[in-house]
């Protein structure tokens, strides 16, 4: 599944077979990981763009600070986690836990922050402590997922886009204070207006938002059209069935924390959801974490998720290079 290549002491890009992810092991005498990535920045970034995922394995990476310094060699634009949708906490400067989601639950594959207007071009992971069992970070290629979608479904997304609907109920899921990193409702409203997010506060004081977005984006380097969205991740059925049922019973279908629709408000049919899930499943790839691994993903090409696990698992993440520093996103016109 994985292709191993070494770039140390080589003057030319190595000829490698397509793989997912590409695995880079250091040769004897190679410098430390920070210097190694700095010396081979262009080559590594080219591999990430071509394949979507590069795994640095066998380097002596032990701490979040080293992880930060490694990725800083590829991009100095390391991002804070804003407009949040997943529970995470910082472990050092702009390095976060990959997720604080309960370990017994699966996390649907997704492209990080594709619901925003300024997502990270790179999302990276560092294995500080490998899980006891499970806990892999599966990945999937958005280019290949798009090629597997039924033409009629892709055309409906092209015509209508996606509607992301969120309800921030106190004590249920991510709070608006956490999502927007403020205690001030006025700041939330200003942020929403700036980022093309419809919002209102309901009779019970809950913040409710709607985001109309394109289901596709163009890669800033390759210009490829990509399947790039949270259609499945935010859909209410992405949760375990018993959790979905409990949420609907507690707050009603219209008030679940997140849900998705076609941009015209039409719900996804069971067949639509099945087609999307089948396309993702067919392209899903996985590997077992090894302590010290650093995984670099092109966030637009490569989705990621998380398998349930047992034992201690410390996988840290950081995000880099905001998309709007390169080009403007495709906007759904209403």
C-alpha cells in the first residue's frame, strides 16, 4: 500500500510508483527531521501535491515543538484553529490534539474545514503515543472519490451546492463560544457577516447558522476540480445510530448540532448518502501508527478520519497555509 523512498543525498527527484501515502525513511547519516525537511522542502511538497499524503517515518521526532518546526519548513503560515467544529485542545503553540472525540466512536472521513471560506491547504499529524489497538487515521483521495460518484449526483451538487446547518445548544456538542473563540455574541455576529454565514438566535437563545457552499473546489497548484466538502461529516447520520436517535429525541431533527442538505434545502436521499459513502469507502486507505510518525496531507486532495481505539493515543495536529493566501474559493451563488 505504501511506497518507501529516501531523499537524502539525492540530487534528483526519485522515480517512484504511485502510492498512498508515500513513506519517506531517512538514510543513515541523514540530518535531523527539521534539517532534512528544510533541505528537501520542494521535493517533499511536490510529493504531497502529487500523491496527497506523505508519511515521514523513522525520524527522531518526540515532542510537539519538533513537529511544529518540521512543518514550518514547508510553510511558515501555521494556523490557529478557528471556526471550530470538532473538540480539540492546544498542547503547544498552534499544535492541537487531533480530536477529543470519545475513543469508542468512529470519525467520518472529511476535508478539514471545507465548510469555511479559508481552510488550511495542509493538515499534518504527529504520533506522540501510538494507541493500544485501533486508532488509525484513514485517508482517501478526493480526486478518486469524485470519479466514483454517480454523474447525476455530482450534477445536482454542481447545480445546488451544499447547505450546512448548525445549532449550538448549550451542553450539546461544540458550543458557539468554543466554535468562534469568543464570549461576545456581537463578535460572533460580525464574524458570520464577514464569512457569509446566515445566523439568528432562536427563542431559546440558541445560535443557529446556515452556510451555503460549493461542493467542489479547484486545487491551487494542479487546477484539478476536487470533491471538497463536509456533506457526510456534518450529516446527522454520520453519528452512531443510537446517538442520532438520542439527539433527535432530545432536541428535534431541526435542532441537531449539525446537518447537511443540497443548497436548495432538499435533503439527501438514502441513495445519495449511500453513493457518497460507497465512493469514500472504495478509496479509503489505512496504516498503523508508529511512534514519531509525521503525516503531511494536502487537505484539498486527501480526506482523513479516525478509527475507534483503546489505550492511550496521542496524535497531535497542526494546520498550515490558508487557502485565501493563494486564491479565492469557489462561492455558491444564491
